[in-house]
C-alpha cells in the first residue's frame, strides 16, 4: 500500500535517511525498529508528505504522492510528540481535526463518539487535555489519527513515556485496528512491541535499512546462536559455563549426562539480540 | 474554505482560554483608554467643584441659598453638620472648600440697605488657587441671586426698607446730606416696589399704605421683574477640528494596544503549534498548506475587528465619544484589522519558538506602537518623530480611527492611511507565505 523508494534526506551535513526502500503491504503491521536518531521519524515525515525527500519517492498505491493534499485523506498520523491542544477538551480536539479531514455534522459527531469509545476516553471527553495523564494523552493522540477512519495509519512511537497499563491498552488497540484491515506503519525502539505486533520488521540505523523480514526470519538470519548457561559444581565451588550452540536441547542433554549440574538456562536469539547485533552495543547520544 | 474557518475558530477559542493573552488583547486596551482619558481631562467639560456646606443659620434665606448651591451644575455639595467637619473634609482633600453660611445670614440678607450683607465664608486649601477663583465667582453669583430674591419679594422688600428707615432715623451721627440721600433712595425703592414701574407683564399696583387692597388673583408686583443685568445664553454649533474630549484621543490609542495584543497572541500561536507538534497534524491534514496561515490570519482579523468594536462601544456608550463618520469608521476598522493581520503573519512565520515570537513582539511591535502614537498622542509628537512614525502601522491605524472621530477626514485624507494599512497587510502576508515555504523546504 505504501512504497518508499530510495529515499534520501539530509539536514545540513547530517544524513538522516540514506537510500531507504521498503513496501508496506495492505493490511500489514510493519514495524520500523531503530535506536534514537536512526531516522524513523524522518522516514515517517516523508511518508506523510511533511518533508520533501532530497531524492527518492513516496507513493500510496492507487492514490498518489502524499505531498498531494487529497492523498493525505487516506493517511492518519500519530506523531511522536503529543500533537494536541492542551486548552481544548478531548472532544474539541477530535472535532477540530475531524473538520480538517472533511467531516461534518452527524458524521463528525458519530466518529468522535466512536473514536473516544475505542480509546476508552468517553468519560473524560469534556475535560481539557492538560488534565489528562500521559497515558490518556497518548490514547487521544492515537484517536486523532483515527478520527477520519483512514485505511492507513502511521504511528511514531505511540507508547513513548506511558505506564505499562496504558501501553497494553494502546497495543491492544493497534491489534484491533490491524484486525479491522488497516495498514499500519509502526515505529518503535521497544523490541517487545515489535515482536508482539508486527507482521514484518525493518531495522534501521543511521538512516539505512539494515535488515527486513518477519521476526522469525530476522532472528534466524541475524540472531546468532542460542546460549546455554550451565551452573555446575567445580573444585573450588560452583562455576557457570556458557555454551553457544545451534542445538541447545542436544547440548543440554550432553551436559546433563556429565552430572554435577545444578541449573541450566537457554537464551535463544530474539529481536533484541538481532537489534544489538546489527546496531552495536554502544550508547547513542 | 471550511478548513480555514475551522482553524480560525479554533484559535479564537484558544485565545478565550488563555487568560494572559485574553487580558492583554481585550481588557487592557479598554483600561488603558479609560485611564489615560481620565488623566488627560476626563469628560472634556468643566468638572464640578466638590464643596462642603455648613449651614449655621438654618433660616429660610440660608435654606434657599443652600438650594441654589446644590442645584448649580458647577458644584457638588456635601453637607457637613459643623464647621470643624467641613474643615476636616478640606484637609483630607475630599472637597475643594467648605462654604459656611454663618448664623445671622437671614438677618443680614434682610438688612442690605441698613448695614447688613449677604455674608458667606469659604474655607479653602491655599494650594488650590484656580478653584478658589472659580468658587468665589460662583458664590458672588449665587449671593447676587439671593439679593434678587429679596428684591423680588415685595413684602420682604417693604420690611427691609422699613427696617432701613428705622436705622437711618436712629443714626444720630449720620450727616444730614447722607440722611437725605438714603431717604430719597428708600422712597424711590418703595415707590418701585409699590407700582412695579420696572416690572414685567405681570406687574400690578400694590396698595398705598392706606389704600384699597389689590384685586384677588393679582400677582405680586415689586422689583421681582426688575432685571438690571440680563444675560441670554445661546448655544452655538461648533465644527470642531480637535477632539471634543480626551477620550477621543485615548480610545484610538487603546485601539493601538488592542491591535498589538492581537498581533502578540496570534503571532506566537504558529510558533506554539510548531513547538507543541500540532503543526505536524495541521500540515498532514488533507488541506492546502496555505490554509493554515490563512486560517490564522482570519482568526487574527476577527479578533482585531472585535477589539476595535469593543473599544468603540465602550467609548461611545460610556465616555461621550461621537463617531462622526460611521462609514469611515467601518473602513478604518477593517483596514486596520487587515494591516495588522499582515504584521502578525510576518511575525508568525519568522518566529520559530513562542519565546522568539514574544521577544520579537516586544522588540519590534512594541517599539512601533510607541513611535506610532500608542503612548504619546500623534499630535503631540515633535516634527522629527512624525517622520519616523510613518514607518509604524500603528500611526496609520490611529489616524484612520481618529479620521472617523474628531479629524472628520475626507475620503482623500483617508486615502494615505488606507493605502499604508493595505501595504502593511499585503507585505506581511507575502513575507509570511514565502518564509513558511522556505522553512518547509
């Protein structure tokens, strides 16, 4: 549904996005995973038409480029920053953005009610946003993206800074939206979210797409070996042994046969290990 | 088009919920106009003098005199029961003077031809010399009126003359020539009082001391119709070229501050959208990007029109300001709103942050307001400042509004302010659009 082709964007001497190409299929939840400053938000901005790429194209299947105002009717965006008016109520925010998307009268009223219901904010609809908790603001942020019932959603770190309950709520909501057939481009640096939600994941760092595939494919390709950790007796007490292996169960069977084993643990490769493998372990400023 | 209106209405709603901006946009200009109007002259006419009245006599003449004082439009009378309390009011500055009607006022008023007088005392703050002169004149006027009252009452006049005759008769040391003169004077006055020779249409003869009584219903004669000094007051229509009161200066200045408030409030709003992140949503909405700026411009325009309307309503209803040319005023309001909307758009587009917009507001717009007549009235600016003020949109807005008030500008005279305001509006719009496009690229 959304096609990004050889996108490139620089800000001054800094290359934010470097030759990024990916396609998000209809009905897919595509996760764009990367550390801070990897280029996720810049990619979203170009995908929505907020930024003109230095080169490359963005295309929405069957509709056109998002720099065209009419094309943006098919997109709903929830920015990373909470793009809400604090001095307006939740309902007023939705009504305003709904009007910008062409909704009027009864249709607007119904969409506002339904959206508030979906994000669990109906009881607080008449309260000003500045009175909302962080989790409530995130949910309203998502609600505004959905107000005009777009077929595609671009969610830029929608759970940033929220408590676990609110995060669960948002993730459940995203699953519901996906189940309804919406196409979702989801950026995050939380592995767990990407693993739980995404049909496919692209790992981006320093503006470049490092890997692309399902979670299982990425793990198989880039995850490396499993690590078996064995806690056993040693001449001077206990000792811990770590063994990298492609067949952890067989390795455990072999070790058990040797005796003196107190505990065994298997650490299978996951998305986090893939991520660290591809992006490195050093801190990012 | 609906999106433009939606953006404008949203911004206006936010303005009503932003207490600080709401105050400086709509409340402060009104307060400013009222305050400086009062400082520079208040109602434009003569302010009534506040005086205390101490009536130590209480007789009919004193009561009549007190009534004359209270009825006079140039005086506001505060009753003081004692002389000490009247003086206390003067000391506290609550009144200009304490006017004392002393004991014996009634007798004195009835003995003006025999050594008596209509005696009054005014206790005043020595620093208030101008008011002292005014009050003295006023008291003399009212004292003379009291005398006329005595003259007009023939019975009283008779009694006064009788008393005077008695005192002359008893004055042994009075030289004969003077006695003769006084007697002749009293005889003449008595005659005038009896016959009403100098009276008006209602004059009728009083009986001689031993003559028949006048017919029933005959109005009293006497000197009541005698008017040795007659002043006829006729009101003249004046085509003023200057303000008729200080509020006709201060309210246009208030307009300048209202427009400044609108520019400040809306100029910072785009920067706030940028910082808040809502600009992302606005730009990702399926509307042409220019609609965002036009929507903000519409909101600012409406606010500018409203604040000017509010000021004019307060000025005309509460402070005697007259809109002599309503059509010109409507044009002035619309043109000022257009011009300042342009100024706002330039500031909004250039400012990256709310703090930047506020800073620019203070640095540039406030200075323009000050040199453009926002603080010192335009007609009081020295010649070199008049030239400098041409660069300020505030000058042209104030001139346009004053043109519809006291300047009574002709269409030709309005042309320059109109063109200047249009130029500011167009230039600001262009700067805003170009700058926003560059920043998006």
